[in-house]
């Protein structure tokens, strides 16, 4: 595992970030596997960014699923932070 962090913010938001280095394969052409989650325990909202096979990179905003274009780990973290600020009003 390359990176793992889990925290509870403001006694309300559960944030978990997991990033693995994996072999470059057809399933994971970028050599990375990730799962970034922010859940609002009070209002039952969630943001999830992951890239599991067979879907590849995508984002869940509550019940909506959107395609995501993975560029780099830094961009992934930047996009995750922006989604949390935009959709939940929380700054990490």
C-alpha cells in the first residue's frame, strides 16, 4: 500500500483515502489503484472516487456515477478536495 489515511472531521465527515501501487496491466494501465471516500454521516451524502475493474476511473456523487479521467495522484487529490468543497462545503 502506498498511502492510507482515515479521519473523522467535525464529528460528521468520514474521509478515507487509499492508494495502492500495482503492476501496470490492462485493468490498471496507470499502475495505481485507488479509493477516496468522503461520507457525511449527518445528511447521508457521499463522494467516492475509485478505479476498480471493469469500470475504470469514476466518481460517485451520492447515487450518481460519473466518468473520471485519471491524470496523476496529485490531480486526483486536487479533484477530490474540490468535490468535497463543492458538494459538501468542507475544506480538507
